[in-house]
């Protein structure tokens, strides 16, 4: 039973990994791209709550000391 299971698993791996030089439509090229980011000059544990578009200000809070930061 163990030998048969080992043989079946090996055959499945070999069949699944063989490509035969064919490209399928499922081949995609993925990339990671950062679209929005901010840099905050603050040393605490900052959590951002809101952003005001008209004044370009962020509302944040330090989770350790409960200080509100604008």
C-alpha cells in the first residue's frame, strides 16, 4: 500500500511538473507596486484614523499614550 501511494504521488508530481514547452494562458507575470504612501516623522506607535482632503491633514493617535496627533 505504501509503495503504491509513493508511486502514485511521484507520477502525479512528474506529470504535473512537465510543461512540454507549452505556454498556457494561466501564465501571468505579477509585480508589487506601491501606489500610495506617506512618511511620518514620529517615533511612537501611530495609528492613522482620518485624512482631510481640503486641508491635507491627517488625524492620528499614539496607541501607547493616547496622544492625538494632527
